[in-house]
C-alpha cells in the first residue's frame, strides 16, 4: 500500500515499540507464509492511522504522514 514518509520520530518509535512488545506472538497470524528470519510477530490489535493525499495508479499512497497508532 506504500510507505509513511513523515510523522515518525524517535519518541513515537519508542512508544510504539513498547505497545507492540506487550503483544508479541510466537507465530505469524498471516495466512500466507512469509520468510523473515528477524521478524517479531505481534497480535493484530493495532491500527496505524495514516493521512494521504492521493493513491497512485499502482495503488500506493502519496504524501502519507503517520498520525498515530490505535488499539482496535
């Protein structure tokens, strides 16, 4: 879907890491296997809030700042 280019700081990163550390899962919840040897899987309990201006013809977000993380 694209990448988030702004709205991310060391403080925000640290806060998100603490939230995700509390929901670490031993296995991936994805239906298709993904080979990521250094991945840390987490329970899918959060939603990233991202603003965007447009979607490209390839389906990627344009001008997409990160706005926060919400627990679902």
